[in-house]
């Protein structure tokens, strides 16, 4: 089983939490400064809200998308996705035992043809001792020899 993840940049975290709580009828699963996530059963969705200053976010939907993902529930599923991506000739960026979004995770990143970042990830510890905020949305670098993705 898996669920889609949608990570959004929001300028007003409190207003966004209130809106999405009303929209989906659930309270956040996790709250941290500048961060909230919802584990929504129906539809199966992990909604992540990352507070970004207005000047950095921009207006409208263009500034809203941070990244997309698929949350899986085992490391074997992350490995299978990695193999599938590589077999298809997609450039991947692997992160093992990384702490992001206040959780310890294993993940693999790919980008769609327009550059939209997607991650397939498993949460290994939802409240690790060294919890850190989101650093997702890996930008695409030029393709070709030595190309890879990097944190911004």
C-alpha cells in the first residue's frame, strides 16, 4: 500500500492548516515551527505544508508546489522504485537515512520532463532525536555527464 504525497509552499501556515483541516476533516498528524503534515485516509494522501515567506513563495499556484511524492511502507519498496527508475533510464538521487520533514527516511528522487521533483520514500522514524525541517524540492541541474540533483 502507498499514498501520494503533495508538499505545498504556504505563506500563512495557520490559515493553511485551518483550511486543509476543514477541507479533509482531519487535524495535522505532525506540527513543527513552519511545518505541518496531514495523514489523510480518504483519499489516501500525505499533505505537507511548508511555510515559505511571501517574497520567496510568490503568488498563486506557481509558487505553491514544493514537490510530489509517493509514501511507501518499506525500504524494499524504495529499492524497487529505484531499480524501476534506473531501468527506465531516469536520473535518480538517493538519500538513505536522511532526516527531513522531521522524520528519518530512505528515499529516491526523480524529476518529470518539466522538472517537477518526485520522491518515493519510507519513514523509518517519525520523531527522531535529531529532527530537522524540510529541505525538499531538489532542483534539476543540466542533463548530461555528471548531472545530478542537489539540495537548495
